[in-house]
C-alpha cells in the first residue's frame, strides 16, 4: 500500500516524486534497452504518441516497469484495486529543438454548444479519499531514463491546482511557453514548480493537476521518459483501441495483458492479489 506520507502528498500537492526506484542494474538494463529501441526505431520501429506496444515488447526490462513492485502498490491503491494501463502510454523524447508543452489539466472548462459551461463544471477525472486511502480516476506515471538538473527545463506544475475550484488565471499561462518571457532569468512564475528527477526516479502526476513542460535547454543530451497512463478499469473514456497489433499483444506477459484490459467495476483482476509480479532478475 501507499505510505501515509505518500497519501498526504498526493492528496495535497497532486503529485509524487519517488527517488531511486530502479536499482543500478535495473536502471542500466532499462537504459541500454531504451537506447537500442531508439536506434532501431529510426528505420525499423516507427513510433509516436500511443505506440507503446513496440516499446514494451522490445525488451523484458521495459515491460517490467509497468508492474514494478515499488510502484505497483501505488497504482493499485489509486485505482481502488481496479487498475488499468491506458493506451495513451508512450515513450517521450524531448530535445532542445522541441516546443514546450503548454500548461494543461483535466480541470479545463468544458465547451458546450453555447460556449463555456458555468464553472466549476469540469471534464476529466477526480480524486477521492475513502477509509484512509486515496483514489484517482486518471494519473500518469513518469519513468525517467535520463537525469534532469536545475535549469534544464522539463516538467513544470502547479502543486495543489487539482483542488482548485477556479479557472486558471491568464497571467499564469500568458506568454509562458510562447515568448518565454518568464524564463529569461531562469525564474518561474509564482506558484509553479520545476520537477528535476534523476534517472531511475518516478514522478506520479494527477491529470487534474495543472502541468506542462518548459523548453529543454541542454543541447548535448535529451530528456527520455516513459509515460504510463493509469486509471480504473471501468472508467468511461479509457476504452480499448481496436488497432493494437495482435502479434505485439501476444508477446506481452499474461499479467501485462490483464493490466491493459478494461473490466466491469465489480471484477477484481488476478494481478491485484499477486505478489512478486516482477522479479528484477528477469530484467
């Protein structure tokens, strides 16, 4: 299960930064596999947003991440014991030439036929606390394969914004990722935090939290992250895609395939009650 501190921080800030999740051998194996995957992808394995299956089946050390014993209890609790890997999961490579990702969240006002619906009418998931545990309808697990140092850029977020009942003020976003006016001196607007994980760390972000990315400043190294989307197995909006290659699905372990499946709310997947889902020695 999650620790009391993890529950408190995820509830109040909307994210967790868990350090040193991967042991040195796990990290080394995963980094080597990622590099081989990227090199092969240039002419043999085209990939883009949502194309997570070629990545997972490429090497067992990569597939093992989705059921890692350090993170799995958190995924299980946040989904209320009904976990599902969402098909938006993908490998993200950020270079110096890439445009920053604007601030966004699932708490954006919903547009109706007559314009924005009255706030606080929001789309997206929600966070609940029940019997001392915390549940979240939609969150992302970021596995870092490269280091991020202060001043590099990368993930930026507004802690606690997942609880806001007000629309995001325009001055928080205006010019932030277009002109870069706020970053000329390396500073951030008030309330924003730049998260700087190291390789082997994991960051878990509530999708209702306001977040985005700053421009990646290093020119000699990239930011390489595997984004694992998670939510309850029965939530509307996480329907399975019909175009997933069967040959790739067949190469996944039964446990990973079960994690990927939708299921009714009253069904309990076998993976929830299994221990030692992933043996680091298999990496």
